[in-house]
C-alpha cells in the first residue's frame, strides 16, 4: 500500500469501510458470473475486462480481502495482476490492459489523487461551513453579504412602514385641553338636542297620535314651540330665511350644486347646534323652509 | 330486545331558518325623508393603518352603509356608481393614499359635488380604545345612526357652507317629535378651527348618568350584583356614606338633561341625567383642499392652492383623478360584465 501511506489514517479507514460493504456482493456476483459463464458464453475479452475491473477495484485494499477475492476468482493470472497492483498499484497495469480501459484507470487514478489531496489538507474544526470545504473565506464573505442585504431590505421596509404610517398618530392617555374643549362642544350639542326633544315630546305626551286630524294641528303647534325655544318664531325666521337665501342664489349661480343639495335634501332639525354660532338666521330659515314644505 | 326495536328513532331535523332579508328602507317611515346611505371604499392600494381607518369609517357610518363592501383592483369609480343607483347609496367616502398625506374624498352621488380633504392626522378606533382605561362599546352602539354636530363653520365661506350641508346630509335626519333618545347613542363632531383651517373630526358615544346618586347605588342598580358590605357597620351606611366625589361632576352641571320618558333602568323619567361622552374613534384632522363640481371630476370650485378652475392642481391628486377618468373611459366596454359581479358582491355585503 505505497500510495496510501501518504493519506491520513482517518481517510484510509473510511475508505476501507466503504469498500468492505461494496466488495462482498461484487465477489458473489463474479462467482455467479463464473458459474453461469459456460451457459452465457461470456467471451474471454469481456471476462478479462471484468477481472481487471475487480482487480482495480481491490487494488488498494488490505491483503486479506484481496486474498479472498483471489480465491473466489481462482485464476492465476489475476493473482499475478493483483500482486502487481499490491506492489506497485499503478504503472505496471498500464502495460497489459487495452487502450479502452486505460482511460478508466486514469480517471480512477486522477480521482484518487484529487481525493487524497483533499483529505490530506488540514482543515480546522469550525462551524463555518462543511467539513471538506476549504473556502472559509467564501462562507464568511457570503454571510457578510447576506447581512448587508438584509440591512438594506430592513431599511427599505422601515421606509415603507413610515410611509404607510404617515399621519397616523397614537392618542395620548390623558385628555388634553383641546380634546376637552371638543368634548365640551359635543356635550353642549347633545344636551341642546335632548332638551329640545324632551320639550317637544312632553307636549305630545297626553295626546293620542292615532287621531291624525288632531295630530296634524298639534304638530304644527309643536313646531312653533320648538322654534320659539330656539329663540325665533317660525314666521320671523321664514321671512328672514327667504331674504337671506334668495339673493345669495342670484349672486352666485356657479354654486348651483350647493343650492341643489339645499333643495333636494331635507336637513330638518339637524342644525340645532348651529344656534350657538352666528349663522342663526340662515339655518333657522332653512329649517322653517323645510317645515313649510312639509305642511 | 324488543324494546330496543320498538323504540322509535327520533330523527332530529334541523329547522331550516330562512335568512330574513331585511331590506333597509330607502325612506324613513316616519318623516318620509330619503335615508342617505353611503359607501366607504378606497382608490388604489391602501397601507395597513389606512385600511383600518376605512373599516372604522364604515363602522361609523353604520347602519346605512355596506360594512363588508368588497372592492377589487379593477373596480373603478363607475362600478360603484352603477351599484349605488339601485341600492340607494347617496354618498361616497373615498380614501386614497398619496405620497404626502392620505386623502379623504366625500362625494354625493351621482352628480357630486366632491369635497377633498387631506388627512393631516388620524387615530384609529383601536388606538383610542387603547389609550382609554375603560373603553366602552355597548352592543347596540352601532345599530343607530350617529348624531352630527358641526361647530365653528359659521364663517360665510361658500366652501364651508357646502361642507356643512354635505356632512349634515350624510346621516339620516332626526325628527324631534318622534325620535327615541335611547337610539341616540353616538355623535360625530366636526369642529372647524378658523386659525388653522383644520377640521377636527371626532366620534363619541353618548351615555346618560343619573345625577345626584352616589356611584355605589348607581352601580348597584346597573349591575344587579350583591354589593360588598364587608367594611360597613350597617346596611344604611351603604346608602348614606358618600363615595368619592368625581371632580368632573361639579363642572358638568350644564351637561344635564331632564328626561320626560324612561330611557333605561337607571335613567328614569323626570330625573336629571348627566350627558357623558366617551370617544370611540376614529379621530381625524382634516383640511379641505378642493371642491369639485362633479363626482371626482368636473370644474374645480375651490382649491386650497388658489381659487378657480384655472389653477394648477397639486400633482398627486391630479394624477389620481386622471387615472380615474381614464379608467372610466377605457373600461366602459367591459363594465357590463363586471357590474353583475359587483352588484352581487355588494348585495351580499349589505345583507350581512
């Protein structure tokens, strides 16, 4: 085993173990082939080839195993070949074999050399990559690259998130003065509406709504009461409303959609809150217009 | 064994309950006014928080809106408009994203006008619930339309007036002679700030609490739970001992109403009740940037960046609208196929 002395012990053992497994079935096969040989009429040429392959296969094995193989084959010529391979392993074989198989042998040898080369190399135990990989640098480089890529991706994601969150504000846990002010306004509005509703429905309480004749008259009265509650009589506001709304319409025909909206929909008593503000006249006017149209 | 054979097998047949298709009325049966309905949808792809805002807005617009309105990428404005007609949808609330700030467009169908608001800041309902110690959400909160309060719009600006009319008409009217106070559960507040020209959009829940009753007794009546009397010497202490007075109670005397009819177990007729509001979100700060005559098109009646239609519009919005109008033009042929699908989709969502 001249060749193998160079290789590390670990590599050798490994290879041997692998061989043992493969070898026995191979021998059996060969035996069978031999038994059948007469029947199948394996040509001498082919047989030679088989033998050679087997020899080469076993060429770098232990002595014992090779002997087994030799016995199985039971051929003196192979014996000699095997001895040759055991002593020199390469070189001598090339003389006897045919050109077609030479390449195969070469390939095997090249592979063997390459493999041995790899195995000879001392690679430090490291978690960076596979055992046989010598390209530690490459792995490190790759990792660094990946990280950089991830960083870029993360930044892009962050940016996207920022864009998506634009204008999104988490409210504070406490009510600041502005929020309190807004709640105050809303509360005022609600109170005003509720009071108005209560007042309107109080008057209604004793009446029978099923008698529609009465109900109609009473409803009108109620409306008046409501407007007086708002600080305006319905007569007053209606006249005011007419005067205030008409000139505006004439002045700005471009605002027709506004006016259309105005006429189409019936925003009835939604503007109770508006009375607090300055635009009383207009709103009240609209309200009264609506009420008139209802009647 | 015979017993077993004789025993009749009872086959349980699950009664097939037909899902009642409650058609929402188009017209209020009391006042006879048309009930405004709305679609809240988006143009273009929205990022997560904005999609949430869209959902919040839909909840706010309940019950006369399509809560589960499904939109597809290929749906254009015309699809929605085609569905809106037969379903009696009167208003569109359209959310879209621009490179600077999200945009909310409020439009009346089918002819417009369209108001374009920039959303300077917004908080979702979730954020607001998180910021509160005890977020409140009664079951039937969203079963009735909200009230709307507009304040600060008194300035005689045309655009402001149009804004007020638009928002007033977005929710159904209330008739004070017939309305039940128990159905007034929510309120939407729009407050215009003259100095900053921003509109604060808030959404509160309304709660009535009896005044002059100690907290303990109120809770006792509300919760039906056996109170903890461990620390008391006598039962009478439970009634007489004053609890912690809330400091806010003093300055809220103005916020009291006298009820004429029973509202709930706690709020009886002819008792004084305090009106308490709690925010439910979403919260938005809007800036009116543009008014268009048509539905997302037509002449520009007002623009924040200079008055009149000749002014150059800001790039983003213009781009958006161009897309819209182009799409409308191109898709006209293929619309008819899509319409059917869309209609089904939307109807399904309405039923829910």
